C-alpha cells in the first residue's frame, strides 16, 4: 500500500503540483513530507498522515482528470469533507 501511495504521489509530482518524489517503499519521513505537500495543495491540514480526505485528494489527480477539473473537485471535496481521525498508510 505504501508503494502505491508513493507511485500516486510521484504521478501528481510529475503532472500537477510541486510534490516531493519518493520511492523508498517505506512510509518514512520523505513520504510524510510528500503527503504534506499534497495536503498543502489540497488545502487540508498538513499532518503527513493519510486520512480519508487526503486519500481522496491523492486519488483525484491520478484518475486521469484534467488539472482544472481536479483542482475544482479537490476544493469542493475539501470544503464539504468532515475531517476524520488521521491514520498512517497501511504497510505492505
């Protein structure tokens, strides 16, 4: 699951925003920093943890949507989402 998260973050880094690239295979400090980068872009609390709103924000840009639609969808989701308790990404 961590490897998938890192691949998704790298796709986002390549296509949309300034997210740190990661490839360690572990949920380490560099992965948490990349998650924080994505959270900042999505206007979510910058925890470095992959809670539901964070996963949703990471999944949207990697689903093949255009940048404008992705940003619009992310903002709508962030504005309407109830922030749940943060949980770390599951290990592989």
